[in-house]
């Protein structure tokens, strides 16, 4: 199995998923789209993995490569039927590429917050073995506001009604983050757009508090990352 990863900033990589992929002997290639790297043919890949980033799906005037990326995601999912998983911006790009609606939320979600599975989520194979409610790491100001055709909402939070979705049988988008490593919070806080959202949402001293909270919860985040990875790869292989 070969995995193609789309990245939009070098610090938002697959995180702890890299360890799982390497342990399974799965080759993965990363394309840094914000650096102008070209999207390769999907012919040599078995699934597409799309990470987050500080840009928004609708900022095509600032980041014109978003146009080609959304075209590629549409091809991968709607034409080729490749298994797909996207996190945060990757979740939103899946929705946008397939005709859903993405936009700014009334209030950003930054911090560790409760997410609840929908009835469909509780029966979806991606969430087999997952708790119906759990705390997840969030850092976003936009969200999926409307599902694409054939989309199903799998999880929600009070501020974001589509925290996770499935389109078809094997394309998944997840708004929250489970790929965290010990460096994630400090690395992301160095991005001006993220730092501004963090301070606005959580106030003075937010970085230190969030970093400490994430460190305390890192074992549970890592366990959930492994559970989700195992379930998604089983879906992809099927």
C-alpha cells in the first residue's frame, strides 16, 4: 500500500501517524503544496491523506494552488474512488471539492473540547471502539457548514455540527486533531494566524495552558490516533 499526503505547511504533517505508517512498512510520500510542489499522478497510490493548514478553502486568490488541490481531491474521491482521510483543512477541502459548504463559524474552536458521535457515527466502522463522547484537540475558525451530496455527519460539537463526515464508503473528513506529538502545540503557536486565534479564544497565557493540558492528555490522544488509524486502514484495505 502507498499513501499520498497533501501538506499545506511543513509543521502540519501526519504527526504520530508517521510512526504507525512506518511500523506497518507502508510507504508514504508527502507533497508540500504551499511550496509549489506538483501533485503526482494517483496511478501509483492507494489512498490520499490530507492535512491541515492556516489558510482557508476559499482563499484561492491568496493561495492559487488550492484550485488544483480541490480538483485533485475530486478526482481521487469521486472519479477514482480512492480511500481518503482529511484533518481540519483537509476535512474542509473534501467538502468543498465535492460540493459541500465551508465557511467561517460564529466562534472559533480552540482548545480541548467535547465531541459527540452522531447515531450514524456510532455505527460507522471508522468509530468502532470509540467513545460516544470524548475530548479532542481543536484549532479552527472555519468549518463544514453543509454536507456534500452523499455525505453523512458522524460527529458534532456545540459550535460545529459537522466535526466528522463520511462521503461514500471510504472518504472521511475529521475537523478535530488526533495526530498530536509533544511538539504540536508550540510548533503551531509559532504560526501567526494560529497564535492570533489562540489568544483570541483563550486569553492571556493560553499557549502555556494549552500545551500543559495537551501534554497531560497525550496518552489518550495517541491511543485514539492508533484506534482511528487501525480502523481507517482496515477500511482502505477492504
